[in-house]
């Protein structure tokens, strides 16, 4: 139910949130998110149009989030690129139903509402702060710092 | 998040459930569901392939549900034409994540799980039995019987 575009938008925003408020270039985001550069450029355009990210030119320019990660929910990112289409009126166009959905369409709409609730309850800051061995976008269990610690070996004994 | 194909499949199945166990022709289903005939034929093919409906040739043939409406859930119909793709492994293919999803993808998957639960809890029989002014697929408030009653006027006074 989540398209490739939604998946890529979320990866890009998670990366930007992890670096916020510093801007990142499209190449940096592509490398961190494993998203093909051309596809990513289109997704970033959508996110800019919807007011999720902004783009700054210049030497230290790049793309950055407009809101702080603590104020941005997964739902806002999804809706920025492919809005969840709630069922507000009868899809058959039956005048007698109008906004009073039949039991089929009201059940379908309730299912969509549960998705909105689930995604609207999580901010990007929460996604990044959750203690986990699987850090978003990061190939190292426990995150980059843990990988660097492992690479440099245990601290030398002192005393 | 629900495609046109899913919407049409559900309408067709609701109509078949309302007539079950009698078979209906594609033309009859198209008329009842307001689905373009060619599109409907493809959707019915998918439903037949997935074992939701069966087709019988002959004078009194047509398309009918394989299960009783009380045993068929909305989720089964959705999954028959466009399965809800749960996120089972890391979409980035990160070996370290594998089946231990990161907080982003586990939240996305939990949202998909809520959809499965919402749709899996309703059978077609429940959809049709729910008391409502908006009867599924029916343009008359209160259903066809109520419309027929209204058309023939109140019963003549007796005695």
C-alpha cells in the first residue's frame, strides 16, 4: 500500500532529520538512502512543493527540513508525496448516499483512518530516538558510532 | 491507498454476496456496481484466479462466490486482487537489519497491520446485514424494498 515514492520520501526525510538542521546535497542523500539519484530528485521536488523541505543554493547550500524533526510526523511526509485518500463521499456517486457512506465504504474509510492515526502518532524525532539495533538507513548494527568503536577496537587498558 | 481495482472488486463481491448463492452475469454485475464492463471482466478474472469467485457456463450459469458471505472477509477480497504488502525485511536490503526492521519501517509495517486487522474483521455478510440508510450499491435510501414500498404508496385502508 506504500508506493516506492512514499518509501523513498521517508528515507530522504529520515536522513535529513538525522542531519538536521544541516543541509545535505542530493548526492549525499542518494548515497545515504540507496535511492537512485534521478528518482530521488523528483521525490525531493515533491517534498519541496509540499513545504516539507527547502533548497538553498550556494557553497554551503543543499536541502534541509523546514520543520524540526520533533514537529514532523511520518503522516505529513506521506501526505506530502501521495496523500492518503480518505473516502468522504460515495465512490459510486449515489446521491442518496452522499456523505453517509454505506457499510462497505465506511469500513474501508475506517481502515484508512487507522493508517492516518498510526503514521500521525510518530514524529521523525521519535523514529530516530528509538533505542534499536537497526538504526534507520544505517548498515551497522547499533549505528555508526558503534561501528566506529568496533573498528578501532576496545579502549586500551589504563593504570 | 485503495486502488480502483480494489474498489471495483469489492463492489462486485458485495453484489455477488447480496445475491448469493445465485450466479450473476458480468452484465448484471456491471449494471449493479456501475463498473465499466471491460474493467469489471478483468477484475472478475483476478477474483476467479485467486479463488474468490467461480464461473459456470450455460443457460443458468454466471459468476458466483466460492465461499459463503459469512466466511469471506473484506481483507480476503483486497488480497485477492492487490495483496497488502507487509514489510517483512529491510527495504534497503541492509543485511544487518534483515527481519529486524528499523523504527521507520516497523512503524510503516504496523500501520499496514492495522489495515489488515480492520479489513479482516468484517465479513461480507456483516457488511450486508448492518442496519443502514445507505445500502451498499443501492441508490435508494433504506434499500430496494423500501423504495418499492414508497413507489406503491401506503397500503390501502381496510375494514
